[in-house]
C-alpha cells in the first residue's frame, strides 16, 4: 500500500509506504503541523485491506483533518471495505495504479515550497530547489539538488547541490546551521551567532564554503 499526501495549496507532496498501521500517528503529525490543507490518496495493488484496517487509518486522517481521502485498488474486497466506510473508492487495474503513482513521482522533480517550521527529526528533500518559509530547527535536515532558501532561521543541517552541483547555494535570513554541505564540500556551522541584520548566502569558493551577505542587485 502506498499513501500519497498532497498539500493542496502548493506543489509539496509526500509518498510513503505503511506496513504497520499502528505506527503512523507521528508520521501524519509531522505533515499536518505544516500550514495548508492536505488530501490523501491510497494506492493498493493485489492487497485485501479490511474495513477494520481502513477504519483505523481513516481515524488518523480525521484527527489531522486530512481530506478528501480516495482509494484506488485492483482488489474488490479492498474497494468494498472502503465503500462500507463511505470512502471514495475506485476499482482500477494494476497498470493504471502504477501509472498514477508514476505521475506523482514525476511531480517530485519540481521545486518544493514548504510552509512552517521544520522540527527536530524532520527530513525534507527536493529534486529541484527547496524554499522553506519558516525555521529549520536543530536536529532537522533539509536536502536539495539545486538551491536551498530559508525564509527564517537555519539552525539544522542543510545539503544543497546533492547531485554534485558546485554552483548551488544555501541562503537564510538567519544563517547559523549545525552543518552545511554543498556538493562534496562540507563545513561546520559558525560558533558565533550572526550579528548582521541581513540575509546571508553560503557558496563554494575555491573548494571552501564561504558565507557572505545575500545582496540583491537593483537596476537604476
């Protein structure tokens, strides 16, 4: 079973598998703590999911106001279980299920906008640019193939250019990370807190990560 969580007001989405329905509370809690409504889609191939299992799952969705909820399956028992709980359930063949999942996976290549605090233990990864409106707390890790922009405090670990892009950068309104990494170059965050009142950007210069003011050029 694959569950896709989609933030309806941005391009952000998360795809994950659940093997144990008793351990999903914390997973949902992390996503629901961020701003913006979430919807969920369940994809099940050749699995018979009982109404009891779906009821437990639906209760978790309801607690975190995740709606609407849709089920796509090629198993008739799973579809009947969903309909008995008044869940929008659609019977489709295995090929169509995989095709839908593939379309969601392709969207993960887009840039990601994340609104809200990235808390300790959270991991957010983007196959493009990653823009975070909020703080990245100590213990959190953010990754991006391209650039990372934090419209808040960057206090955790940030890894930009994870595909080997030496021209990638990491910028923040308050740049005081535990660790920075750009491509293959790693730097420990500064011991002193930033004293400046302007955004800063970390880039690679002569195989070393340096931090400098993030100045926006204006044309006269």
